[in-house]
């Protein structure tokens, strides 16, 4: 059987996604990725470079999958529900972004310009829903409401109680996003 580099890369990316989502860049181990992918460590370094570069590829791929599955919409409450559903079913993308925040902090992230343009697409969609207000703020809060609820299950349980279902929370998020002021001015001092 001939060596299939495409299949090997796919196995590496799948294993790296799980490893980075669980452990972040600092805690991830290339030997565990190689073992899970049934590849050797050398193949990982040859295809992707170092561990940080592999993380950047994994994160870019996860965010591209998210963007494709949950495209921008002028219906922010519906968008929030779809984003919530995506993170609920596939928490890896959210975990990867959270690890990025923990490990990189406020410094520029890989592909920041391209990612900023992607968020601008969301802002443009929110602006198309109607004039007035700061669409940037509404989009930011929409992302936060949909993501934080999945990313912090312990806070969700402590604040809302153990019996507050994710289905109830999904509806709560849509109502909260709907209530975001559309006529507020841009952020900053008045």
C-alpha cells in the first residue's frame, strides 16, 4: 500500500485538534499527537513545522469550519442560537480560542488581519439589519453570550442552577441578544 500524505495530514490535524483543545499549546505533546494519528513525529514537523505552527493551522481550520457552518446573518438572535448550537455540538473550536487567549493574551494572534476581516463580515451583516447603533458592540456581545455559556459550564451551573437546561439557555441567549440596544451610539465617552 502506498503512503498517503493527505490522509496522514488529516489524521495529524484531527489528533492535534483534540490534543490542543484538551491541553493548549503548552500542555500539548507532539508524541501524543503522533501516537493518536498513527504517524511519526518527524512527519508532523515536516508537514507543519513546530508545535505553535501546528496549533495555528488547527485553529485556522477550526475557525474556517465554524464560519462555514454558521455564516453571518442580519438576524443576530438566530445567529446566536446557531452559534450556541455549534459550540454545544463541537466545543473544540471554542476551547482552541480560549487556549489561544490564555497563552497569547492581548498580543497579536496568527492570521489576525484575516480573522478581523471575518468579524467585519459579521458586523456588516448586523448593520444591514437596520441603521443606528453600534453593530460592533452588538456582534461582540452576541459572540460573548453564545460562547461564554458553553465555555464556562461551572459558572452556568452555579449561577443558573443545575436544572437550567441548555435548551432553556439557548432561548435565554436569543432573548438577550434581541434586547441588545440597536439605537445605542458607538462605544466611548459621551
